[in-house]
């Protein structure tokens, strides 16, 4: 019985050996997982090749000669196939075929469907996470050319291969740990009363509505490291001040919302930077000639982030002038007259799904500002210290470009969290258990964003395997005018974020497509040089800031809902009163900033023009509320 079994297992081995002898024992191929119709691709064969031997690649009747032979490598580049379906690929020499395999070819437009599905489902379901997962599942299924038997296996591969690989990637893990650690530090600082200590010092002299609004605006700028923390801290701690000084809850919500995400998106040390740098980094591989790091691209994009700057400055104009326009005028008059605002928060709480008890201040403890100031100072100074000590070069640009930014992020957040915990524990404000619980409470606020980021990374990997960027570049690269490309990107990002309600989700979906497209448009226009990098910087900024602008206008935005809750204002009251300010600054950012910047106008002149325009809006349309 044993001998026949041996023969059964020996037969496949013999076939395999004969096959290897026929097709070349040590030959392997580096090929795309899927091929797109009429989109060029490369094949690289590894093995032992003779420079004097003629090699020929045959694909369903089409023959291609190698572009380069190095002895160990055989290169075929810019191959195109004009028919969909399964194609036989054969490598041969004078002796005949030495390697064979099959590849599936699909239409190029299919490669665009995963991100498009994510956007459409997010519009329909108002939920980004299941939309992203469905898009990943569809993308994996398309890699098998939509075999009916591949539906279930694609579901399993989505989780087991793509999501797992993004999770275990070192750079991704660094960003995740940095973000979670920073959230934990915020939780400890908040629980120990440090944030309340800062605001108590700021509002001691705020004895008029104007001074109170200035104090809230400044406090919103100081809490720069996270938009959620900014919203919860400033909104919750300023309610009593607003009621005392007869400032409307609608005005509080506007002040909070317009100094949370705008500050977080342009500050260089925030929970956003890990996310933003991460999605930029994932879009860079394969861009020949672009030598800047993801971190430097982000830094250079900040001057072109016109909307966040104008939104923050617009709030400053409003609070210092004491003028408002739009529905906010009525809300402020009602508050000055002492008419009590009674919001119905049930709908907002249901929609947000947030647990307001996660982040709270421990009762009967002293509120010491030093417990917030020291950890934040440690975060900032240690961040710059680790960046500069890990970089090399004679100029600031060289040092920043060569520094270990991710390592600096991890080290600085770890130190700041330990300092915050040490201060709370050493003063007897929190015991060890309470400190850990506070850390975890802050961490929980970051989990949803990190899950979005994890799925977005997986979707980006799917898009790479489907060559989505290559298809978009080949289709649109020659047709979009380079100068108006950032403007188009701003509008697309804004429209998508308005419908989905998630700025992070939109950034994650669009960034892997926008950067390759922008670079290809620059190459096609002969402008892929440092003198024209402002187009790339502006395009990156427009993905980020277009999403933030729409966030301020969308009633389904997570930050809009959270702001309404923290400020004690009804959701739609907040949306309608904030809308005129967001539209004014958004229009100025687009028409006076992004559009002329695409034609080469200096960013600082455009920013000054935008600031001037908002000053004129306040002067001629604003009404003083006494």
C-alpha cells in the first residue's frame, strides 16, 4: 500500500522537475498582480541570462524584445496589451520557451472603482469605515478578474493580507503609536485639571463679551495638538463663561470649530501630522525625479493652506471688532438680551455616538495650569530636539530632510505622556489606576481615526496593485491644465468631504491619487523642476484644506457634531450660523489664494490679499452687537 502511495506523490515531483528543466530552473518574474488594458507595464525576469542570446517575450501573439540584459536580469518596459481577458505570457530563446505564466487583463476604468465606491458608499451610508472596507473587498476581487469563486476568498484576503500588511508596516506602526500616545497624554492632562487651569488664568480678566471671545479664540489656538481635544476642552470649559458674559452658544460653537481643525491641520506637532505625513508617504513610491521626503512635502504645503489661516484670522477679526454677519447677529442679540438658549441635544448626541464621560476632569482637585504647560512644552522642545539631532547637513532644509521624523514623533510623545503622568501622580491628583484610565480615555478618542487610517492605507495598497494612479495619469495627465489643477483638487476634496462628513477619510482616499496625478501633469508640461514645486505643494494642501473647509459646512461632519455637543448648541443652529463665515473664508482661499497660486503668484502676497478681503467683509457686512 505504501509503494503505490509513493508513486502517487513522486509523479508531480517528476513533472515539476521536467517543467523546471524545460522552462529554466532558476528563473523568476516580477510582474504586476493585474494588467490594465492599454496601460504600459514592466516585467523583470531574474535568473541566468546570456548577453549574446536573443530573448523574446510573447503575449497572445504580440512579441517584445528586452530593453536591457544584465546577466542576472532581463528587463521589458512599457508593454501594452489591447485586449482584456486571460493572456499567456511566454519567455523564449533560440531553444524554445524557458518560462511561461498567465496574466489577467482588465479595463482601466475598473481600477478607479475602489476609491469611487468608498466615496459613494460614504455619501449614502454616512459612515466611512464600512465604505472603505467594502471598497477594499471590491478591489481585491477585481484582482482576480471577478471570478465568482473569488468573492469569499477576496473578503478573507482583504483582512488577512492587505489590512494585516498595513498594520505590521514599521512606518505605519510608528504613526499609530505616536497618535495614540499623544491622545493618551491629552487624556491625562485633561483629567488632572491642567487644561482647566490654563483657561481659568485666561478668563480672569475676561469681564466683557468682547474680552471673553478673545480669550476663547486664544485658548483655541493654544490647544493646537488635536482637533477633538481642542473641541472638547475649549467647548466644555467655556460654556459657563459664555453664559456669564451673555455670549451665545452659537458663537461659542463657531469659535471652537474654527480654531480646532484649522489649527490642527497647519501646526507641525499635532495628531494630524502623523496621519497627513503617512498618506503622503504612501503616494510617493514610483515618482521618478521627486526627491523630497513626505515630511518636507507637508511642511512646504503649509504656506499654501490658505483656508485654515484665513479661518483663524477671520475669527480674530470677529472677536476684536465685535461685529458679526448672517444669522449669528440674531443669535448674539438674543444672548445680550438675556434670553436663555435651550438647545435640544438629543438628536446631536444620537448622531455623534460619542460618550461624553470618556474625557472629564476629576472632582475636588486643584486646577493647575502648570500640569498642562510642562507636558506640552516637553512635547514641543523634545520634538525639535530629536528632529535636529537625527538630521545631517549644513542647511535647515538638509537637516529636516534627512532627520528621523517618525522617530522624533515617537520619542517626544512618549516623554510628554510620562511627564504628564509623573506630574499628576507626584502631586497626588491621580493615583496610578486613575492615571492609566485617563491615558486610555484620551487614547479612545483616537481609535476611530486610526481605524480610518488603517483602512485607508489598505485601500492605497489596493490602488497601487490596480495601477489606479497610472490609469488616471494616462487618461487625465495631458488634458488638465497644470495651473488650475490645485483648484480642481480643492473643489473635489470639498465636495467629497461635504457629502461624507469625514475630512480624514477624504484625505486618505484622494491623496494617493492626487500626488501621482499632479506629478504626471508637471512632467507632461516639462515642469517637474524645483521652480514649479509650488504646484505639487498646493495640490497637497488642497486635499487637506478642501476637506477641512467642507467639514465646517457639513451637518454630518464628525467635528461639527462634536462641537455642537461640547458647546451646548443644537447641530443645525451651529451649521447655519457658521456657514456664512466658512463660505466667506472658503471663497477667499479659493479665488484669492489657490487659483492665482497655480499661476505662480507668491503665496505670501495671496495670503495678505485674503486677509484684507476678510477685513473688508467684516467692515462692510458686519454689524456690531452691543
